[in-house]
C-alpha cells in the first residue's frame, strides 16, 4: 500500500513555530513515527508553499498511490483550484488538520476542499495524520468504511 | 478504558433508511464490530431523539468515562445547548459524522459543537466511530495526540 | 385509512390563548369536527412540546399510518432534526399552519421541514388540517395528486 | 359561487414540458376535472405571461368573483406589484403552486405575494387547485375557516 | 410647457382602495386640481399595470415632453429595465411617491430608478405630484435648480 | 407572592464548572440566599435540559404564579418555541443571564425570547435573579414599573 | 407662518467646496432667495456640525415653528438619535438633500431619519429647500397634502 | 437554418442613445450585416419592452427555430419567468450582451437566465450576436460544440 | 455611596412625549422617587443630546463615583466612541433602557456599549434605573454579585 | 496574427477526467482542430496549475501577441492578482469557459477577471475557444466589434 | 511648515488607561518628543470627544495648515460626516491609528474616512504620528510622494 | 541593519503601466532612491508573481533580516497562506500599499495579512516604502515605537 502525504503552506515550519498550536515535533519526526506505526505502508511525503505545485502532485499521484492525505493549510480556505484537482482524480483524498480549525477564526471554518474529499479529520495534532492512515488501511481491508 | 458513544436524532433508524447515504448496517451491528475491534475498551451506547437527554448524558458521563464519541446528527447544526454542555464537562468529546456533511446542504456546514470538541471526524461511514476510538486509545497511550 | 395528526409546541393551548390569531376552538373540538367531516378516516392525534418526541412519533408512524399531518409550530423554523426524520420515513407528511406564517415575523418565513414534506398548507385556520385530510383522501383515490 | 383561476408565466405549457415536475395533463384537462368535481361552482380561467395583465385581472375580479386562485409562477418571487394588487382588492386570493417550491432553488423560497394572500397551498400537483377550491367552498359555508 | 405623468401598477385604483394610505381622491380628481393649479402647463397622463408599457411611454416622451413625473409604484423596487429606460432618454424624470416609502416594508426602501432620476419626492400624498410640477416649472425658469 | 424560577440547559452544573464565568455557588445555594433576602415571596424552582419541558412549565405556571424568572441559557439563542410559549401565557416573564451575553460569542447576542419578555437583566452573576425578584416585588407594589 | 431650516455637518461650506456637486451659491444667498420667493413666511436658519445640537434645535422648535426643513447631511445615514428626536416632536419635519443621494455611494442610500419625516425631497439642488417650503405652505392651506 | 433574435427592453433605442456604451449602429443595421455575413441562415428578429411578450416569443419559437439568440437586457437580472421559459422549451437559447455586464454595476452581475442557456457571450458589442450565430452554425455542423 | 445617572439624547423629553412608550413622569420626578427609595445614596444626574459630552462625563466620573447608570438612548446603537469610553474608565457602568429594546425595530437590537458594561437592564420602565441602583448597592455589600 | 491561449489549473487533464462535463478530447486535439480551422492565425499555448505563472505569461504576452484567450479555471473565482495582470497589460484578453459556469456551484458565479477582460464566452465546450478566435479575427478586420 | 494634529474621543486618556494597548506616555509627552524630532515644523494640537468639533477644526484648518494628522479613534468607524469634511477641504489629511486596528474587533476594520484621506498609517504606537509627520515633510520636499 | 522588501504580483510592471495610479518610476529607481536616503541600511529586494514564493521568502528571511516590508498587491485580499507565514516568523513585517486601497474597489478593503503585521502604511506612493523604512529604523533606536 502506497500513501502520499501532501502538506501545504507553512507546514515546513512545523515544530519550530507556534508550538502551543502545532506541537514541538518537526514533520520529519512525525513522519518517522507514522512509518514506525504502519511499517507495511509505503509513505511518501511532499510539502510546498505553492498552490499550483500541490495541484501538480495531486494530479501525478493518480494511478500511483492508494490514497492522499492532504493538509492544505491556508489554501484550504481559499483554493477552488485544489478542490477541482481532488474532484478530477480517482485517488481518494483525506483532508486533515492539526489544530481544531472550527475553534479558530471564522475564515478557517470555510473549506473549498472538504466537499471533494473522502473524509475530514481535524484537531488531533499530528494524530490527525495517523487516523487518516488508519482510515486508508481499514478501507483497503474493506472494513467499516464506505466503498467510495 | 471506558468510552460512551452518544447518537443523536434519527440515528436509531441506521441501516433501515437511506442506505445509499448511511449504509445498510444497524448501529447495533456497528457496535458489535467496534467492540470486536477494540476488545479492551468498555464501550457504552446511548441514543436519543431528544436534545436535552443528550445533554443529560454528556453531563453524567463526566468523571465516569474517558471519552465521548458524539454524533449529534441534526442537532449539530442548531444546538448551542449541546455545545455548552461539551464545554462544561471535563471528558474529551470527539464529534463524528457518518456522511461527509460538507458535501451536503449548506445548513449542514455549520456546527455549534465543533469548536468545543477535541476533534472532528467526518465522512468515513461507520468507520468514523472506529477512528474516534483509535484516537481515544492512542491519546491514552500519550502518542501523537495533544494532551488537551 | 389511518392518519396521524402531530401538533408541536404550544398548540395544546389552542382556543385558550391569542384567539385573534389562532381562533377560539380547542384542538379537541377541531378534531371532533374533522372526524365528523371524514367519518371513514381513522384520525389519531399527538401533541408534544418536546422536539424529540415529535421525531419519535414520526418514526413510529412509519408503516402504520397512511399519512401524517404535521404542524411543527415553533420547531418549523429551527429543527433540522424533524426535517431529517421526515426524510427518513416512507409515510407522506403534509405541513400545515393555522396562521399565514408569511404574514408574520421574518424568522417564521424560514422552514427546515417544507422541503421534505409532500406539500404545505398555510393560513386557513383550523381549515388547514381539513385541507390536508382532503389531500390525503384524494391521493388515496389516485385523483389529481402526484403519486409521490 | 364564482371563482377565477389565474395562472402566470409558462403555465400555458402545462402537460407539454417537464412532465416529471409538472405532470402530463394540460391545464384545460385539469380545469375540466375541477369543474366535474365542483359542479356548483362557476370556474373561470385566465392565463398570461405578462405581469401587468395578471394585475389587471386581479383588479377586475374585485366585486365579481368570490375568490381568486392564483399560481403566479415565476412572478411569485419577483413581483411586488402583484402583491400590491392582492392587497388592494377585497376578494380573497389563495396562492397555489403545483410543485413543492421549498424543495427547489433558493430563489423560489421567497414570495412577494404570500403575505397578502388568504392562504398558501404548495406541492400537491394539480391537486393544489382542488384544495384551494375546497377551501373557498368551505369558507362560504362558514365552516372551519377564519372569517377574514 | 408639456409634462407627462406616468403612474405605475395599481395606481388606477387610487381613491377606491386603502384610503388611509393613499387618500380618497381618484387620480382623475388629482389631475384636475393639478391642471387648475398650473394652467400654463399642458399635463398629459398615462397609467399602466404593465412594466413594458411604462418603458414604451418613457421612450416615446423623449423629444416631445419637457419632463416626466413618474410614480412607478411596485415596479420602483424591482425594475432594472425602467431604470435603464430613464437613463436612455434625454427628458428629465422626477420620481414621486404618494406615501412615505421609507416608513413602510424594507423592500420598499430599495429603488432601481432613483439613481437615474433628476430628483425624488416622497410622502406628500397627491402633493408629491404638485411639488414635481413646481420643480419642473422652476427649472424651466432657471431658478434654484441645477441645470442638469 | 409566588414566583417560579426556570433554569435551562447546563445550569444544573452551576458552581461546579467554569467558575470564572458562572461563579462557585451552586444554584441551590443561590436559591437559599434569594429566599433569605425575600422571605415574603414563595420561590419555586425548576431546571431542565429539555426545551419542551421548559415550555411545559411556562404553560403550567400560567394562572398560578405571579411571575417567572427565566434563564433559558443555550435555548435563548435558538428556541422560537420558548418565545412562543412566553407570548402565549399571561404571567410576566423576566429574562435573566448570569454572564454578560453581549461580551461573549456573536451567536449569544441573538435572543428569540427577549421580545416576548417583560424585561431583560444580564451580567450581574447570581445577582441577576435577585434583581428580577426585586422587579417583580416592586411591580406588585405598583411602584416605578409599567403596568403591563 | 414660521419655518426653521436646519442644516447639518459641512453645509456651512456650501458654495465654497465641490461646486460641481453642491453648486456655487453660499447657503446665505440661497436663504435670501428663498425669503424673496416666500415673503409671507418667517424663515429662520440654524447650522451645526454637532449632532446633538441639531437634536437640541429640533426639540426647541416644537410648539414654536410650523415646520422644520432638515438637511442632516452626513448624519442622515448614521444618526438614530436625530431620527428619535423627529419622532418625539409634534412639528412636521421635511427631509431635504441637495444632491441625489441615491446616485452616490451605497452608504448614502440608507437613512435613519426618512421614516420619521413627513416627506423627503432629494436631488433638486438648492431647489429642494424651495420645494419643501412650497409643501409646508400648501399644507397650511389644506390643499393636496395629507393632514398628518 | 432558422434563428430568432430576441432583444429585450430599451434595445430598440440602439444607436440613438449612449453610443459610448452601445455603439452608433441601430439594430436594424446590425441585422443587415449579420444577414450578409451568414446568408444561408434565415434570421428573424423580435424586440419588446414587455417581459411577458419575450416569454411568449420564446415559447412560440419552440419547434420552429433551430436556436434563439436572446439579449434580455434589464430583464436578465430580474426575471425568473424568462429563465423558466428557457428551461421549458427545447430550442437552444444563447444569452448575449453588447456591453461587458461584469464591468458595470453589481446588480448587472446577477443573471436569472444564464443557468438555463446553452451558453453566454458578453462584451463584444454587436459582435456578440455574430459569435452566437457562429456558435449555432458550428453546432449544427457537429463541430467543436457539445451536443446538448 | 455616589452614583451618576447619565441620560442620552431625547430623554430630556421624558414624560412629555410618547407616554405610551416611555411613561408620563418626567425624569426629574423619577429622580426624586429614586432618591427617596435609596436615601443613603448620593445620586447625581446628567443629560445631554451630544455624544461627546456623554463621553466627557463618563471620563470625569472615573475616581469620583462608585458607579454610572447609563441610558445612552439612540447612541446605544451607533456609538463606538461611548463604548470605548466605558472600556477606558475604572468605574462600573450599568446599561439601562426604559422600553424593551428587543421588542422594537431591528436596529435597536444592536448595542455598541453592552459588551463594555457590567450589566444590562432593559424593559422595566423607570424601574430599570431602580434595579441598577439596587445592583450597585448590593455590589458594594459584596452580596450576590461578581466582584468585577 | 498571433494569439496565445492560456489554460489554468486542471485543464491539463482535459479529456481524461469528468468527460460528461468537459468532453473527451484532450486540449492538444482541440488545439489541432483550432489551428486547422484558423490556418492564418499563429496559435501558441500555455498551461499551468500555478497562479503566478499564469500572471507571468499574461505579462510577457504584452507587445508580442494580438490577443490572449484565457481559461483561468478555478483561479477565475479567487484571483485578484490575475485580474490585476489583465488590467496592467495592453493586449486584449478574452475569458472563456468550457462548461456553463452559471449552471454550477454558486462560488463559480463570481469572477475576479471578467471586469478586466474584453469579453466573456462561457458554456460552448471546446467551441468557446473557437468563438474567442473568431472574435479576435473579426476584431482585427474592424468588423462588428468595438475598437477597445 | 504648519501641521495640525487632531485626536478624537478618549485619546485625552492616553497613557492613563489600557497601557498594554496604547502605551504609558500621555499625548502631551508624545507631542513634546515629536516637536523635538521635527523642530522646523510648527505642530498644533486639538483633542475633542465631540464629533462635530472635530469637523469644525478640519474645516478651520483649511488654508492655514499644510497638513492634518487625524486619529479619529471611535469616530473612524461610524462618522460619515468627518469623512465628508475631509473631502470638502483642500488640506491633505493623514489617518493614523496607535494600535493595529485590523487586529482588533471586526467593527474596527471599517473606516468611513480612509477613502478621503491622503494615506493611512496604523499600528506603530505613537510612532504612527511620527511617520505621518515624516510623510508631510517629505511631500513638501517633493520627494517620493505623489503630488496629490 | 538588514531589511528585505518583498513585492507581490504585477509590481514588476511598476512605472510601465497605469502611471496615473502607480507613478512613472520603476521599482528599481525607487530602490535606488531608498538606498540613497537610508545609506546605513542594507536593503534587499525580491519580487514574485507566485504566492508560494512570497511565502518562501518570508520564511527564509526569519533570523536573517531585521524587518520585512511587504507589498502583497493582489494577494493581500485573498491569501490566508501569506498571513499565516507572517504569523509564523519572528521578523516584524510592515504592510505597504502604493495607492490608497480604501479608495478603490470594495474587494481591496479586505486584507488577510494586516492583522498579522506590525503595522500598515497605505496611499503614499513610493513614499509608503520610505515610511516603512523610517519606522524600522526608529524602532531599532527604541524611539516612539512599541517593542513588539
């Protein structure tokens, strides 16, 4: 099983900035622990601050990966184009957020990508990625989860 | 570890109605499979169509359960009072939805309870409950998840 | 033919309060006259001020009654959960209002249940119930009315 | 008893177009059946696609007819002037809609004429006209209905 | 000096209906008194309930009349097309209203024609027409009023 | 003089939770002090988390109590039905809030019950109840207060 | 007949600034011409940039003047308090504007005082004051104008 | 191939008024040039200022014409009824505008007819009609264009 | 104990105007009765129609008075500056209204000062001032009321 | 004549995804047919998923190309910066859309670029590009189209 | 060079209140330091809590001062009249704010005066005044700044 | 002292396009003059039309530069991601605009970055950059400016 994690703008700073909101671990450390927890899954990772490159990687993942875990960060709330990319590809995309976006500013309550995603997981810190992996693994085992 | 699942209005009809949206399993069958998957967790269940009884059970769970998994269904979008109950108790509450609420009518995109919850999981069918259990179990192991 | 009339909050006060808006007859008197007008229809009646009990009775009517006449009163404008209940059951539900809700405060112009109902009748006093009965009777005779 | 039915724009196409929404009967056939059902009522009919002609006929009906059954169709949602005409005349006007307007596009949920009408009947197919006739007949018999 | 008064929908009922709002005089009586007050002005009059006929008469007045006094009634609040007609012609148009539209329903506070008119006079009963005549007469005398 | 205090959802937790917002006294202790302050008033108390039971008690208080002091808590902002109940009964109802609702989230600035109440008192902690009692007592003495 | 003209903020600059919008005459010159046109009317004048002083003069005019002509300028769009003052006094107040406020920025389309005034005249340059005088004179002669 | 061009309100003034916005050619001249450019197409033309007559012609074109080119002008932004007429007929309708409506007032950015049309062409002057003809011609040749 | 009552615009007319809304007592009479009821409190009074003078007096009261009772009248709904003044001073300010502002026009439901005040009392006629005094007196006795 | 076609995000997938909305041809095939139809026009093509690269190419086209045909796809609805780029360059830009954007989700009805473009063509499938080419060709021939 | 600084409501309390937001210096101390920094500029100062007096001083500065530095404080967000005064005078006005208004409550994000000012400087503490002085000085030297 | 100026989309065209809005100097010329004015400051410059590259440079500036002067141009109004980047870094960012954005289209009045910046300077032409440099220089001297 091959999964691609795509992180959007400013998530390359994870662990360095605003640790009270985003935790003290870098995403590389998170990734290591995710791989240790799910050793059977090949877990690739891409981060970009550029909206269009995120679209590029969503498109290229189609037919190669079994699932995408996407934290679009600030683009979640403004990008019709990423939402269109998710709708255009066949690979299931799970939207994750580290913080509870619904407990923050009102403009973070609007998402242009949720409606196109297979599901949304928000507020569990780095654990949001783990739950998304769990979801994709269970789905491949045909347990609990809807087929689409 | 003791977890309480609270289901809101019309979820007692699960499996009988609108199976294309909510699946064909009754929640009792879902519950059985959840218990089989997490045998070490004592999993209690409460369903009500009455907003105030849901509040009663959130209040009474405080100090007894290690976590609540709440699918408030239609009350998600209209109940300030359930949101206040979650804010009032110490037990962590995870909001779950079977369907992807963001892909449905606009009034389902508004939640009065998300901001008070530890996290939100939406769109994974019955699997949303499983992921919430996974989150609570991992949290108790102090792995991945924020302490609050 | 079996029809269930469900009345929502404060309609138990009918005839006692605000007669200039709601008339001077109690609903029991209205019921008596409805039964006299449609002697062949078995007409049951339920009133509650509790939103969840209204949902309970809509659910329980499914498979038993040929139609529900629902005056959800104040819950009309705020209850997503009652709207979901109507969508979940197979029995046709007709929304009625005694007063002309569109000639009253703006918040009464919004309905969370109309879209799920077979039809809406508003502003005919107690006659709104009579017209709903007429509609259900005609429907069963396959005359004039759409099959759904 | 003399009743005038006024149909607004595009209702002259009834039965020919979009039968899944509006049924397969022409309004002339509907009219015939309504007359057969209420043989004691003299039922006149006017249709126009021109807003101002609908106003003309509402005005001219005053003092001649005992009631108007008005399906203003698309003008329902945009015509302050038809609403003003209804308010200006003494004859009671009942608003009818063939389809359930509340289950369609949001701009169809707004009515500029409901507040001026004696009542509203929506969603019963051609049966909406029948129920309006029933209402006017019962009203003249002083049964069930408010005097105004 | 030649002036055309154009009255919109339902103003043909003036004096007959809602006298507490619109007074007890018919517009013919008003017209007679206006002519008596301004004997040197040739005063023509047109009323229609049809939006497009009002546009026709505004267009045809161009080059013939020295001014139009327009009470567009209900079309004031909904007609972009009448506003466009006023902008298209060279003859100055004065908007009048019998009642104080700002003291009535909120939808009457919006005008699609005011911005195109030379000026607006509202709330003086039949006197609003008189003031508009006074304005056009004074304007022709080059006193007090802006040249445009 | 007989007064009924009705407390809405989550106020049964008073003194136990969020003391920085709601104080450290339980409502039973508050009640004791209110009775000590106004020994001549018979003070009854009802609390429920269920919207419909609050409606039931407002209705049943009619004709028995001289006044109701209502803290509808979360239902203040969402319940048309409680507002309708207050409008339906003859007993004067005073709306109270412990915290200053206007200094909290925007959704707490909207009230569906204020317009139906005799008056509103907000932000004085448990003292809001005391002021409401003072108001009802003074009113019965015909001093300072409007008769309605 | 005694009339008070009250001009609001920045109207003391009339004739000096933005002549393309407001003309080249000072208000003193306008006043002179108004007095010459209506020699039988005693015309007093007050201008202030201070909202509260405008309220003071509206209050003090009550019982002394037969009418107030008020150009509240920028306060038109923001002052509930001036609107309340007009509602509080018995003297009729006519709202005037030199420019066509409806052809300017959207915030100038909102008036907090129109609903309380006897009528509104807008867009006739200095002629708006003349028309208001004409209205008050005609009113005193009981011609054309509503009694209130 | 038979095409009907329908022009809405005030377009009969084309070439005479506001030439900086709408050009200096009358529509008759435009028509002549369109016929010269597409000699094989029979091009009929109808203009009306009356909303309902536009609806009449859309309805009557059904089954006779291969396409309608509609410039609804001011009715574009206000007419639900014209939108309903387009939806009701089988003939493809192309919406055209002479000016770029998106560069004008905000109320011109809203269209009640675009969603029902086969396509929209805006801002090319009289060329918008030419492009619509080109589109209908190409469509009949089954090139480039979607079948619907 | 020294308390300052500040009344905003038009409250100097109390008792003279709109007695059905505001009662027939002048505020001087109200003041006399308040002093008789609370003889131990030194009660000063200031009224102004000028927003800035109200700000001046709020500022000057700081360090001198134990509390301010403020009825800002029309400025309640429009004055950010008075709200800022309340936030800037240390003296507790209680907002009072004679009428039930929530039962009046929508623009009176918005307050720019409530969030900065210690509490709000609305709808008790002149009794609103009495309750505010009671609140300040009780507060000084450290009973019932929050310390802030 | 040299024309640049710029396609925005996800249009590189044309023909592969959602063929019911966007057709089954790749854009390369479309391009080939466009070149065959207009052999005298040199037609260049650029596609990018990156907003800023689209801006780069609009800027660089200035002074080189005779026109740009721009399908900004998802960026149409969110990009002020692309709109600014179009306003900044001298080359005319025609906005095209394959699908009828007005018949899709409400957020697709808003365009940040239409107001800056020479014209808009929407809903003709790949034919929208052909019509834009036709427009640019006719424009260069000085026929039918406005000079700007 | 002569510059007038105008401070609006509550800025007379600077240094005494809310020092965490506004600093600990009084404006007199700020003024002294500004004069020391720009010894060649004659710097006058006016503060008022009264909106109309601020208008008075803006008007009177015209023709006397080379620039106005205006901190309208709370009136920034509510005063159309101050905005009109700035538009009416020839002297350039620079808007300053001590705090970052965009990081505070939403009602502080709206300004009725920014559009009329030469520029806006916000968030630099007392330094905002210094930057405005620098801007006016540089402008007089014809460097960097636009002529208007 | 090291300062980085970052310019957003289309600012590379400065001096070439729309000189009436943005002046006739290229930014390179502006830069030269800024360096001449502040010879002791090392001034680096970056421009990009790509949102993500602006984020990259804000992130990389952290720990290297003493301040960023950011003119995000069109991204100001749409980019949550740039706002998040500013919040994530420790270096103070000053927002500048060449034109007065508040005097332009309404969508330019909204900023997603102002709240995260140390301050905002708008409307001084190229002088806005100079004032930002002055602010950063003064700040380093601990004069006038808040420490944060």
